[in-house]
C-alpha cells in the first residue's frame, strides 16, 4: 500500500464496461491511474486502483459523489480513500476463543506501545464469532460484539456493518478461527493481518501444530501475514521460529508457539501502523527509509514519504528493534561456509602425489 496515492476499490458483480466507465470518470477529472488490479472470487468482482489525484480537476466530494452514482447505476460498491483519510488508524480485533494474541494487542494499546509519539491509533472494537472473549474485551473497556450464530458461523453482513460503523482502517485476526469471504477481504485488501501457527508456506490450514508434529519437524514457527482470498497464502510480514524437542506432543509445541504468535502479530501490526511496510508483487518489503536492503535492520531515525510523515515519526521508535525473522544471536550462530564454488581456504594445498611405493 502506498500512502501518498489514493486508493479506489470497486466491489460487486462483473458488469460489462465497468472498468472502462470507471477509468473514464477518473481520466476526465485529471486523475492518473498508477496501478490497477482486478480479481473474481466466488462470483464477487474486485478492482483496486491506486491513483495520483494531485491533479484532480474537481473537489474530492464531487469525485466521491460521481463514483457513488456510477456504482449505484452498475450495482457495485465504490470506496475512495484519499491519503488524508488514513492519518488516523482504527484497529478492529477479530477473535474466537484464544486469549493470548488479542490480550497482547490490547495490553500494548493500554501501555501506549502500538505506536509512539502523537499518532492517532486505537482499538475501538472487538468482534467475535463466539462470545467467549467478551470478558477480555470488557476488562479493557472495549465494546464486544458476537456476530456468530451459536455454532461459530459469522454473519459477515453484520461484521461489515460494524467495521464501517467504527470506521476501521486495519482488521487484525487475533486467532480468529474462521475464513473470511471475498466480500470482506476485497473491502479491506492490504488491511487485514492474520497470525498463523506455522512457518508458512509449510502447514497451511487447520491444526498446523499437529501437522508439524506429524511431519516430525525439528524447528516450527509462526507467521504474521496479510490476508488474501487464498487461504494462508498472503504476503508474509514477519515470522518467528522455535525448537521442537524430540518426542514433543502437540500441547508442548503449542505452548512454545503461542507466545511467539502474540509477539509476531504485535510486530506486524506495529510495522503496518508505522507505515514501514509495503506490498509489491505479492511480497512485503520494508520501505527504504525504514530498513536496509537485507530487511534485517531498521533505521530508527528514518522518515517516510510525503503524506505520512506523522506515521513515520510516530513509528520510528516503535520499529527500531524490529525482528522480521531470526533474532541476531541465531543469525550469528549460522555458519557462513562452505558455499558452493568458494574454497574453504584461500590457498588450498595441493593434494599429495601418490608415491610409487
């Protein structure tokens, strides 16, 4: 996501001429399209455009009205998000039964650790597909909504209504144990973060710790990633790994993994809120002003591009010690040689010639 570009998303049925008519509206008003992506999943069409509206020849309100009118005519929903619409960050937590991940985020907000500085960030709502974590939300004075049907199946229309009501910018799946439909994902693409209990792409789907045990792995881990319509295949933000003892059962593996689930999810949310990461061609990258080319280190004194200076300044201290993968001691413990094609010694000794004896 690029903060100094305006994002326009169209969602609905795949109507003939929809793309041409939408792009024509933009062209006629001096808007330059920088990127356009479209997809259809389960009969739902989504088109996302990132546009440069600095040359807009009308008001923002008029552009919104025109696109809304076109949407009603074509029976699609059109969302317009200017850079200034994203200065405040409102984070919704989606939960099921497990407490460790949502509690880590709620505690971080309570302690002012989601971001530093004057950035306007809050968790205004907790939404569950079951009612188990109502008490946790109330302990942190958060409104809680159970959108499940009693069996855990969520009412996604109600979910979308709540996300709109609370003007949510980022959706965090804090061990939310349901797959979001394209109706939700398309509306918040690039703004939904999940934590999965494996080192993706290994062991996607349900019961990842059990999959790890049955595979007999010696190292397991967890992954924070952006959500797409392809299950557990969204762009990876950060990962953590841990050792699996010989003969460990599933419960032992889970107890080792859950603290890291909470840690890596918080890390990913902080990076997103600090505007330190961007998605390009299906991969997450640290912005150059925040990190090195290797992506291992982050410059805590960096600032970001025009339109997001506040986020950069507020997030600089937050991401100073960012860990995207292995911690430094583990990296230092990894051997650097041998490497194919590179001799172990600078001047290798010639092998002795066999004697005639």
